C-alpha cells in the first residue's frame, strides 16, 4: 500500500503564496516510484472533491484545472519521494482541504481514477 502525507497548509491573505508537500511511502512506491502518477485535489465545505493538478508517472508532464492554471505548479522529486504544489496568487475561492493523490494505472484527474489518498491539509485564504 502507498501512504501519502501532506504538509504545508495554513492561513494566508489574498495574493500570497503557499507550498504544499506530499511525502509518499510504502514498499511498492519506494521501489517503483516512476510507476505512479501523482496529483492534487481539493475539497471546500459543502462541495465535491475536485481535481487541481497532476503529473505523469515518468516524463514529468503536468495537467491543471482551469481554475488554477497559471497560478499553481505541481512538481515531483523521485529521489525524495515527494510531490509539491506551489500555490501562487491565492484567492479566497482556493480555500479548501488539499489532498495528495496517487495512481499506478491512470493520471489522477478524477476521484475514480485515484487509488491512494493522503489525509489532507487545510489551506485558508482570507479576503
């Protein structure tokens, strides 16, 4: 099993930045990290969990939701088994719990394509 732990959330003002990090562990991930596509989702109160960003298993290609394109950047470090999300120019509508996601089969751009989830980290953007 793959274990994902997010960190870096917090309370910031509109226009500021945060950097979230997801640490991945587990025997299969440690041995075959490049076999897992990674992503980030978020869920605001009363809303469904929605896709934010994803990065492919081995070639580093990225995909973003329209709502965050140009403001957020996803990256991964195979040596450290980490996946980061840089959140710039934050807006109040970015307020949500952010979840790290992993899949060995598909790019995790939807919840039903995701095999593993982290516990989430809260991002709050004040107006």
